[in-house]
């Protein structure tokens, strides 16, 4: 799912997290937005509004004004150990509906994200860039194991340098009333 925001002109990603159509994304994708535009994978376009937010976890839930004819919520799962293959789906640098692969490289990471410290994150080496934020981190079975939230950036550049971070779905699932399978 593509998420475009006005008022801050952002681009991010989200995914349908439960059967009622609740969308899970990263809070920083929608923070400060005056309008939220959603595009589902089938091309359905609609607006959305913030249903819930947890800035301390960089998570937000959205309620779409309209759902696509066929709604398929994500299957949620537990992240595996270090070395587990993972895949990031999203819209990096505006290249919609992209997919990249790598592995979990660490668990339990804490990172400073400006006004908040994000805790107990999944560290992975799958390529992510601006536009991937809020998207699913998937395992080989297609289960969402995390919500992409950040990338390591030791320079002034705003692109991938080899390390990404995701909020584990075990921490995010409660935001939408869902639990890993």
C-alpha cells in the first residue's frame, strides 16, 4: 500500500493488518499530515484518517474511507533468530510496490530517533530507503514480522547504507488488535 501525505508531502508504506481494514504504518509517515491518501495494491485509491498512534513505538493505525472489493489482511508472525531471511515491501524513493531481501542481523536494538528512543527493534540488512517506512518486514512464509521504521545513517545522505530497523510485530500487533500466528 502506498501512503502519500499532504501538509508534509511524505511518502510511505502501510499494510492491511486485520479483517476490518485497519492499516498499520509508521507514525513518522503520517505525523503532521493534513491529508492522507492511500493506494491499495489493486489500484483502489481513497483517503484515510488516523485511528490510533503510538509515537513512542513509531506506530500508527489508519482507517480508510473506502476499502477495495477484495480485502486480504496480512498474516502476522514472530521474527526468527539472527540469520533468518527477511524481505521489505514498500515504496523506496517513490518506486512503488518494490521488494528487497536480506537477513535479520540483530535483535533487541535500541536507536535514538530524535525525540524518542525506539526500543527492542529488529535490525536487518535488507535495502530500505525513504518511502519504505511503515511497510511490512516479511519472513519467507510471507508473514509480517515487523514494521519498517528506520535506517542507519552515519552520513548526511538519506539513503540506505546497509542497516534497517523494524518494530517487531509482537509489539505492533496489539495496536490493531491482532496477534502473530
